[in-house]
């Protein structure tokens, strides 16, 4: 009694469809991520960075006015506060006491 051996590989159409769909989904996600990455620098570049926070504080400008000015230039309220706080801490620490007096 002789048996015949098939040399054809079995096909798995459902697995192949899933692989194709996963590839399409990955391509769509990659395109979306690339669009976000490309859009982010354009938004960041539109923010006016020619604003001297320390100079404004030394000139007597209030903290509220500085943060409002930063918001008008494109910063969110949170980022304006973070930028102001970090700038004072690093570049003009002598202004920390007057600013804290304005806050409290």
C-alpha cells in the first residue's frame, strides 16, 4: 500500500488577512504620528521667544502681566507659569522674593 505525500504548503487565509490588516493599521498609525511630529515644530516655532522675563521683572512688571503676555504669544497658562518659574529660578533668582510677595 503506497501513500502519496503532498508537497504543497497549507494556506491559512485568515492569518494572512490579519497580517495584511495589521500592516495597514501600522501604516496608518505611522502616518498619523508623523503628521503630529511635523505639526509640533511648526506650532512651537510660532511662539515669540523674544521676551525678557527677568528684564520685565526688574523693570517692575507684575507676574500676572508677564504670564498674560506669554499666553498672548502662544503659551498655555501652565507652560507660561512653568517658563516663568524656571526662568526666575535659573536666570534671576534675586526676583524670587518679589514674585512670591505678589503671589501670596
